[in-house]
C-alpha cells in the first residue's frame, strides 16, 4: 500500500464514522492555542497541538468528532536521524472525540469513548490495512497509587479477541499521557505494536525490544485532571480527579505504518523516501546509508518549514531550520556530492507531496531559500577553517563552541577535523557550554512571556491590531497582499505579508494613519460563525493558502453589526479586544524583508 492510498483509506474510514475531516495546521503553531503554564513550543509536534482549546472545553466549529493528517516536526531526537525509524518531519494520522458520552447510533456527531476508539482502531488495522492479527500486541495502563488499572481498555481488547498474552500492562512511563505542565488534563493510553519478526527467540516484551516491535498507534483517553497544591512555588500535594469533559486523542505515524505495510526494514525505504534516496545515491561519489538518510530527512523537513513561512536565522525556528540545512550540507560533503543538489532534491519533495499539500507547488521560492543558505554556510566554512587552523594544542570546549556559535560549525565537523590531525575535542565541556547557552536563551524567552493575565489582554489587542494592519496594507499596497505569518509578544506584533517591494516611508505613514483613524473611530469587534462559502462570498480573508473547514469563525470590525459593510473581515479563531479604541494608538517600528516576495512589519500599540 502506497502513502496516498493510506491517507485516503484513513480519512474515509473515519469520515464514514461521523468524523469531520479538518485540514492540517501549519508547522508554525498558533500561539493563541497554547495552554497557560505550559512551555512554549516552536513547532507543531503532534496532531492534538492545534486542538488544545477544544480539548479543554471550547466548542469546535466542526463538531465533536474530528480526523486529519497533521504535518509535525520534532528535533528532540535529531541525533538519532539516520537509523531505521527516526525522522524530524513526519505525518500523524489522528482522530479525536471532544467529549463523552457516545451517541446511541455510534455514528453521530457527539463524542465517543474507549469502546468505540479501540474497536475502530482494531477494525482499521485488520480490515483496512490487512495486518496479521497474530502479530499485533497492545499495552494498557497497569494502575498505581494515583489512578486505577485501566480495566475498561483491557476488557475491550479481550472482547475483540486479543489473546491475553498479547496484552501488556505498563506504568505511567509507557501508558500515560500528560499533563503538559504541572497540572491539567491527563489519562491512560493504550498502545498498539506490530511484531516485525515473530521468529525472534527470547521473551516477548514490546516495550523492551525496539528491533522486533514497532509502535504503530496510540489511543489516549483524557479522563482525569491533575490538581496540585503548592506552597511557596513548591508542590506539596496533588490528586487526580475525573475530568468534566472526557476526550480521545489518537495518533498513528504515517511513515512507521508505511514501513510495516510495505514490508521494508526502514522508513527510508518507503515510497515517501525512495525517490529522494535514489537521487542522493545517484549524485554521490562516496555513498553511505546514514548520511543519505540524514540528507533525505533534513531536506524534506526544510522544504516544509520554508513552505510554512520559516526562514533561516540565528533565533528560534529560523535557527532550527538553519541547523537542519547546514547538517545536510555537511553530510552531502561526506558523500562527495559536488554538483548542485539542493534544487533537484527539493523538487522531488514537492513532487512527492504536492498532490496532498498543494501549497508546496505554489511556493516557488523554496529552492532559492535553500541555495541562499548554502552560499552563506560555504562562506562560514571558509572563515571557520581559517580559525580552526590557528588553534594551538587540543581543541578546548570554548574553541569548539566559538566555531559552532560564530561560524556555524557543527560539532561533528570539528571532531572530524581534529581527528585528522591527531587532536581531541573537549566534547563534554562543549555540551555544557551549549546547554548553558540554551538555558540562558530559554530564560530570556520566558522573561518576555511573563505576566500571563496582562499577556492575554495584550495579545488580544495586538491580534486586533493585526487585522486593522492587514486591511490597511491591502488598501495602500493592493489586494495582492495576504498574511503569510504573524507573531505576538508582550511588547509588539510581527506581521508577514506577500509583497515584492520594500515599503516607502510614505506608504508606511499612510498605513499608520489608516490604522490610527480606525482606532479613533472606536469600531466594535464582532464574531460570527458561518459556512466557508458564505464567508468567502462577503469578502472575508484568511491566512494565505490555509485550508479551512466547512464552518468557519469570522471576526469583523465595524461601526455596527452589519458584516457586509465591515471595515475588516477575517477567518480567525481569536482572541480579540472588544473595540478598536482599546488600542489607543498604533506605530510601525520596522519594515524589512522576510524572504522572497515576503515583507515583514513590526509594530506596537499604546496600552
């Protein structure tokens, strides 16, 4: 079974069972959906990430049963990329129930719970994917002092015919999800594994033998809320109480299940990677499998990140993208790929995924961004090599860190160069310097996000300001202007938009004047839910190239509640302030390029 058929089967299976199919969200998270008190993340790391508001009680416009295929990115295990199963970018097949109980007919739009979830997972694996039932193993939560054994899930699996010796009971480490922070929604999960080699001798234990077993699906049941009692910022006690709204969150990694379906030992031998791997081998003069896999993984991730508006830089998302690009460029040098390779490999990624993610086809500047970064890194390599040659004696941790920080030298390259001349690198010291640097950066980031209540109110005001800014830019520059990204801190807003020229001082002044005039008019901010076609019919605009469900929320800014005559109308999930007068005044503080045909504005308001 190929990847396109798997996606189609999965979505149709759950659509037939009353689920609304929602589009994949961007790899760049909408920061308004982050849970209070949780650590800010740079990328969408799981299918549930964009659904956080609905998992804690907000009504989803598409109902309580949802399914999609979400593109995700995780870099925690970037050093593991190159083995058989690890990827940075991956697709997650997911289905959700936002609230219990189940509907009487089993196919309605109300929520469902463990029986339906586990039964459908079992049915999809056996009937749709045709997996061998004898090679499927599952695990359930065994219980502890805080929460009881998940007997309900255990009994459901037994009723479905799962042999008892195929059901394993594990603790919180393996069969428990959440909470994300110190407290919040959490609950047991049941995981499904596939036996890749049933003839392997020795005891059977899916959690202990990653070479024999691969995890293929995880059904999470959010049925508890962890509540903590604190004294002087120290947790003194906690308890698990039943959650008012029970939710189901499932996830199946597309690449891993593809490897099972296509009977190959590595995700890099599936149809989503084969064209890339073949081209890399063709271009290589000194091929090795691990480097080829790293190149294939990292260029795929880079293409998707750039298509979602991320550009290489030295901070946050841009820094992660830069690391990925520089890492695969280094591995290309190890394979002695001498000719231009970025464009043909990027084109393969676009061709492989373009039918399902058409935005990739429409983004024509992806290869240009990659090639620009390659040119920058080549210059850094030349300068870094000169500095490396000046180092006397062993390579100290500080020297290695300076090469890494100032010239973009991956530590692996420094180690390799040192070994060639019989020197060693203080790797532990280097890792400590990197860790200290990261902790300092995180502390600075946390500081900018302090004051949650104030931040929430400020974010709402700045969010409203982006709508006014968006419309003003369209008036001044033309209706080709569309939002391509945004970011809000406690101090300012950042707004990215499509435009191919630097704004003049006169244009900036005119945009400011328009926004300030609308603030002075103290227009009201309204929200209305309506069919997507109706919203488009009245001129509502949204994120450039973003897919929306059949029912959408539209925020409009108007002197009255008539949406047709509103000044601004946008597809949006909020939050916003009540009226524009709360913004007091608006000022553009900077305008710059954010990539090919993308401009970026930084602005503030007076609160």
